[in-house]
C-alpha cells in the first residue's frame, strides 16, 4: 500500500530507475498547429523511457535504459546523446531496421503525433537486461513495447522478474491505437495488465481512450477497481488527481508558462521517481514531479537543461 505521508524503503541497488522501451527521434515542427501544415521540423532526442532516463540523470539519480535502435545515423545520434550524458548504453540493441520516429507539431495542449516504427520493438530479454533489472529499485515502461509481439513478450518477462526481485513497477498507459499491431485488442490487454504493476500514470486523454469519457474521479476509480495500487491521473491545466484506493488527493498545476507540452509527462515521472528514491514522502515526491514537469513546459522538446532539485523546489515553492 502506498501512503502519501510515508517514504518507501528500497533495497540497496545500483540503479535507481531502469526504463525499458522506446528510444527514438522526435521530429517537432518549428511552428504551432495541429494540421501538420508546417514546412520546418527540428530533430530531438525522444522516446518516453529515454526521456525519463536522461532527466533522472540530470536530477542526480542513477538511471539506465534498455532499448533498440537502427544501425543508422539517427541511431548514432541517440546513442551519442546518452553517452554525452554519461548514461550506460550497454543495454541498447542495434538492428538493421530503421530507427523509430515520431513526427509531431509543437503544441500547448496535447500534441498530435504520427508514428514511424522500425527498430524499437525488436527488443529481446537477454542476460544483460536481466542483470540490470535485478539491480534496480524501479523499472518503468510505457505502451510502446507492449503494443508489438516481440517486445511485449520481453515486458511480460520483465514484470515476472521484477515482482520476484521486489522491484517497483511503473507503467505509463499512453494508449494509442495506431501503435498497436493489427488485430490485437490493446485496451483489453492494458486492463489485464493494471493489477500487475505498482504505479500507473494516465493522462486524462489516456483514461478516455481506455474507458471512454467520464469524470476524473470516476476514471481513477476504474483503475483502482482493476487492481491498480497507486493512480496518478494528470489533467493538464487542471492539475492532477491521485489515489491509493483509500485516500484521494488533488494537485493544482505548477505551470506558469507553456511553450511546448512534449515530454511533460516524462518530466513528471522523472521528478517523482527521483524524489521517491531520495527518501521523499510520496506526497513530496509527487510535488517534485509536478515541479519538474512545469519547468519542462517552458521549453520545446522533451529534454531540457534541468536545474538542480533544490532550484526546482525554490522556483515552485515545494
């Protein structure tokens, strides 16, 4: 059970957060607009687990990522970015398929993506991944790896081993039907997965895609009824609602300026996880997550030059 005024007791392991899944290129338009009538785009480091890994490192935590990229220039770029930030790339596979990419318009609301998938789901469970997983405090993944058969099998093995080794499991249910393999019921799969993870953070849009329209209070109850242990539902400008099934609390947004929403959810995960492993109470870790997310919103792209945790706390009075 997660209690808002408690800290979590972690075993002494070398990796604070081990993310598994997509490492890809974000191609973001230089202009606002949701119709893709933009002529100029800029290449950014991307992929939700990859963003979290980078941000946690910037915040002073230890992080690693298992992912798959192509043997191409985009793959070289992504690996170089990880190495520049002193992140271990031993868990990155390289294959003949092209490095995956998301093309998205710069947005102040929810960005609308177009997906180009290649290498990302060619991710196998191997000895290196197994060793890192068992030496981690938290493991994190999103819908991307579970949306295709090969990487879905890998994640199922990850969940099995994580539970055996007392590794907390975080899951981002960022469902989008366009990334799922043809003929597979992704929504039903996600519903069956919820009881097997520890922390789930849907956005309001994610919840609506999974359950249909409803109030935030009702949506979080649906996750709890399916076996979720801690639900963090972000509501954009309206903040967030969080429940452990017994107590429900709300948070107001800390954002004072919104330039681009790309990676805001990943920034939250980064601050939240970092706070947890550094011994913050759950409530304080949540506030740190919202502070890091608010800072990220002031810039274009998922990866920004984050200040120290103390500076984040000072900026947002948390």
